């Protein structure tokens, strides 16, 4: 891995270690059934990322074919990973490999996390500052990928807009859209021209179904909270003021009022619906991360060309945002269950090391999972070639842009995120005011932060 990228990973690590969050996802079994320990040990891997469920099941099956070691692969669906882990960890055959979401996640699960200081997977980290450590300096969580998110756009549709004789703005390229004012002006003009552009809305549906609100109550909320932390020169807060409430409302309203779906119908929409709309050319933009590429590419009937799928930052109206980049960080910290049988612990370490060091495993990690790897076992040419991952690498290498750290890892609890997400749904449906949304966020944050102390 080249030195410049190592430096970038160090920056990401420093940003990420701002703190932690609880996880995602409900239980959806995608691998074999109940796994009993064998003399040689077995693996129960509780996967954090639903979007790679099918591919990681394939990888687990391939490992079993090659080694004879049984791997139970369970993927938690989006929204309640913490809940799933709590349920599974109490069983007689609990997960041997699971994920924590930074320091707060570590505090929740430190009684179950094994010290990885002497393992290969920790030794391979290109930047050991990325790891989650305890008060004893032990290593209890190892990140497996660097990721980023922003607004994904279809450049072909945008070019059609810029070339239209009927547009009323003076913008002629995406390079000129570098703040909220420009984004709003172009978006609203595109909405008036959506029939000409062949789209149902500028933005895909704002998915607000239960368990599908994470793009807003976590990822979008990251933006105002990052700026509040920055203003106050802190890494976490017990009492949030939501000082950038207006900026959050700016972009959220833009999504709601210029999308493929009427706001009052968003309570039934999922992230998959949103990504499918984009892949089918029904929308020009969608907020999501590089992990969304697999959903775009894998959608049956996909009409979006790979070269037209690109990222832009999430602009909200913050002063100086012309130099803003993407939101870049990591939240997937792999942990080993220290309460598992010794044979199962060794089998789990062997499986993880095979995943990130063998030719077969690395091929899946990069080309099927789309991970930007954090390990020295990957060469300079072993990075995902998909357009969104490449855009993230470009933003990370661009010294003129300031990427936004993942401060959502400091959110006090999953309950807080759900409270905020449900308030956003009520707002979208016209059942509550924005001032009430703001009050819900501030009050829930304070309450959940006090519980965590």
C-alpha cells in the first residue's frame, strides 16, 4: 500500500476514533443452520453488512469446501444489529465473530471481546490507530474497510439537464454545483423538467420505513453534528443543541419535495426501493455510500452506465462548504468472542485470516464486497474498481477537499437514532413541525447520553 494512502488511512483513523455507535440490523439467516462445535472448531460469523449477504455466504461455503471447517453465516438485516447480537450472544452456540461500532460499541460488548494484539489480523493493519483499544491497551476491534457516502448522481441525466434549452439556471456542469444554493436551484429546476428528462423525481425515495431510516437519522445527521462538534472543539457531547438544525432541514426538505415519491407515502419505502429507482433511471440522485454500488449494478433492468455513476458531497448550506468532501470513515470493527470454545476461537481467527490474506478471500473482499481494505496484505493494485469506491479514493487523495469524519459513531444509542428517525417520518407525513423534530432530537440525545454514563 503506498505511503500517501497510509497517511490517508491515518487521517480516517483519527476521525473515526471520535467515538462509537450501536449497530444495524435484524436477523436474517443466509448460511447454514445451527452449528455445533467440532474437535477442530467451527465458526459462527454474524455479518454486519446486509448488502454483501449473498457474496459472504458464497465465500463461507468456499472456505468450508477447502478446509472442511463449518462456517455458520448469519446476516443481520438493516436496522437492528445490536438487537440481533444481544439475542444471538445469549444462545448456547453464540457468534464467534461479530462486529462492534467503535468505542461506545466496545463499552457495550467489552466482556465478550478478545484481545487481538497478538493476532495476524491486527498485525496486518496498515494503520494501527484505526483499531479499538481498551484501558489496558489491548486491541478489541479491528476495522475491515474504509467507506464513504454522499449524494450519488447519474451523470448522463445531469448532462441532459445541462444541455436542455428549457432549463432556467445558469449552471452547465456538475463542477459548478458546489454548495447547497446551487444544488437547490438545479434540483428544483430539474423537477419542473422531469418529464423531459425521463425521470419520476430528481431524488430517489427518502426511505422512512421502520428499520430503513439509517440514511437520515444516522448518516445525514452526521453532517450537522460534525459541524456542531467542530464549532465547540469537542469529540462528543452529553447535551446536543442541534445548532445546525436549519441546515439539516434544508437538505431533508430538498429530498422530500423533489423525489419520486410523495412525502406522505415514505413510511413504506425501503433503501432497496430507493436504490432500485436510481438503477432504473427513475431518479437522478440518491444519498448513499459506496456499498450501494452492488445494489445499483445488481438491479434487474439496470439502465445506468457504470461510467455515469458518481459522487458529490452532501451540501446543506454551511458556510465554506464549497471545499467540503465526502463523509469518510469506518464503523465495522471485527471482534472475536472471548467466551467461545478455544477450538472455535482458533477456527474463527483462521477463517478471518484466510479472508484477508488468501487470493480467494481477497478477491471477494475487493471485487465482490467492494471493500477498500485496511490491511497490508493487499497490494497497491488491490482496490475496488467500481466507480463509487474509486471516487472515494479520489476524494481522499484530494488535498483541496476536507472530508467529513463519521461522528455518528458518537451517537448515544440506537434508541436515540430511532426516536429521531420516527420524528423525521412524522414530519414527512405532516404530523409534526420541524421545531418538534428538533426538540425530539435534543431531548432524546440528552436522555440517552445520561443512561450511558
